[in-house]
C-alpha cells in the first residue's frame, strides 16, 4: 500500500498541472501518457489523469535513455 503522505503532493501537483493546461487551452495526450512504477509494490497503484486511468509500463525511453523499474 502506498503511503498517502507521498500521494497527496503528487495529486496536488497533478491538479495544478491539469488546471494550468486547461487555462492555456492545452490538452494532454492521455494515450501517450504512462506511469513508470518505482519503489516497492508500487506497480499495484493505479494513477489517474482527470477521470482517465493511466497505463503502466516497465520500461520507457526518454531522450535516448532507457529507464526500467529496476
């Protein structure tokens, strides 16, 4: 189980980002948004972006660097 003290700042930041995007008439491409779980037992938590559940990935490549859950 994820400690809610950790999740609260994440949710607040996420809400601020969504509000900023809405004010600036920007939309997130939720189909391209994924979560890279890290830490112990974090793969079980489901993350939301607005009302949509985000997918999960065990590896992601960003700026040519491959990052995995290990």
